[in-house]
């Protein structure tokens, strides 16, 4: 991990955990799953160990001891270094202040949805809405659990942000489906034998 390279989501999460206290990678993995951080990033033990190794090589964290629990393999505990603290802060400042173009696939699918019949688009969007409602409910359960455990809000503000985005998408999808149902959004369903006209290019002009 070069000194100027952007932190991966998993590396940033690992540094965030080590900023709390020293721990070994498996403990870090367990905490990420317990805190439902897998809602935000892909969490796998193997990739987490690899991310920690890379951060050791970059001088962001260091090994501070080893422990053994019964017959289980020996585990190495890591702690964040000043360079890691600075790198974490710099990465957060950049991500918080600068919007990143992420090219969501759903937006691309919407731009090509006219290639399907309107009735099918409505059906597919209804399936999506049901899935999003379940995701919203899971986030709401997390929010209530955090409140019940009196977890400081600063640790789960992302839950409110994700709920806001989900609710906005659900509201927008409902309006889109209503427009398609009512016909207020013109939709030219293509006949089965339709062909796409050839686009003129310099080569065939």
C-alpha cells in the first residue's frame, strides 16, 4: 500500500477499529459483523488479514503481541501507528468533503428500461421495492437496538443516512410505477419483430 494510495473501504474500517484499541484481525472481523458493517462494505476474514498485512508494510499499523486461546492458532494483535491515524483522518476528510462518482448500476438499468414492456418494468420495480422495504426494516431494527443499548449516535449516523436514501428511492419508485400504471409516462412497447435501425457512421456513409 503506497503512502499516497487511497485506503480501501476495508482498510479504512480496520484502521477505525484499531483507533479504538489494539486487537487481532479475527476480533476485528467479529466486531465488523456484530456492528453490521457488512451493510457498508464486503467483509471477509481473508481479505481483512490481507488488508492488515498491507498496512503493516505501509507503516500504518504494527504488531504488538501474540496470544493463543487453547488449541487455536496463535493470533497476532495489532495497534495503529501515528501514520495510520493521520492516514485515516486524511481519508475521511476526502470522502466527507468530495463527492465520488460511483456509477450505480441501477441508474444504468433505468436508462435502458425502455427496452422492456411497461408492464414488466412495473413488475420488476415492485420486486425491487419489496427488497428495499426489507432493507429499510433491517436498518430500523439496528437503529432501535442502538437506542436500546444507549450507543452514542455518532457511531451509527450512517444508519439514518441509509434510511433516508432508501425512503427517497422508495418514494421515487412509487411515483414512477404510478406514472406507468396511469399512462402519464409515455412508453412505446416495442413489437416483437422490431429491429434497431443502423446508426450511420463514417464507414458506411
